[in-house]
């Protein structure tokens, strides 16, 4: 019976040893699993916080870029308006000075000279010459330089002075008005003055 008791004790010891080994293996496995999960959670937390920081920095950068772009655009608009105002002011003064010039005898000579240039172009064809209302007093001088039949007509679209001729037979308009010359200078000035905004 003693033998049987030894066998039972040995069997129980073997079971206890096996259970201790299993428990130890399980504890080791649980510790490893716990360590892996903790490592994963730490890595995920680090990754998530890096992504959060990166996203916030990107959001801030985009917001700042938007603010900067808006300020640049507002500055360019203001600069554009100031330059346009300056250009308008310069050419308004030029227009006023040209209107004063049209009251001189020098202008009358220049008007007749322009009429001669237009007359050369139209040769002996009939034409209509358009002038500012103030220049109608020079209509006889203008007609005298044309070979063909010429009609001088007041044109309200000519604000400053000069002449504009139309020859129906040749289907040509010759614009020698101070208005168009000033406009051409304004266009040239805008393109070449170095006052561009961009």
C-alpha cells in the first residue's frame, strides 16, 4: 500500500510540477504578451501624437499661408489702385495741358499740318474731316489743304483736339486727334512705366 501511496505522491508531484511549469510558462507568456501590447500601445501612442502634431503644424502652416496670401493680395490691390489713380492723375493733367495748348496759334499751325498729312493720304478723293467743336473756326484752313471735296464736321467724341479724316472711296480712317495720341501714350506708359503690380 505504501507503494501505492508513493505512486500517488509521485503522480501528484508530477502533476504539481507540470502545473507549476504550465503556470510559469503562462506567466512568461502573459508577461511577454503584456510587454508586446504595452510596446504596441506606446508605439501607436507615439505615432498618433506625431501625426496629431504634424497635422496641427500643417493646419497652422496652411492658415498662416492663407493669411499671408490674403495680405499680399490686399497689398497688390491697394498698390494697383494707387498706381491706377496716379496714372489717371498724370494723364488728366496732360489732357488739361493739351486743352490749354489747343487755344494757342501754335496749335492752329499743328492742326493744319495734321490736315496736310491726312490730305496726302486721301489724295484727291472726297472726304469728311471731324474736329472738336472749338476747331470749327479753322474749317476753311483745313478744307484748303485737301484736293478733293471736303466736309468739316464737329465731333463731340473729340474732347481735346486734332482731326480725324474719313475717305469713303478708300474706306480709310486717319486719326490725328490729340485724344487718340494721348490714349496711345497712356497705353504705352502703362506697359512700359515699370508700375506693374505683379
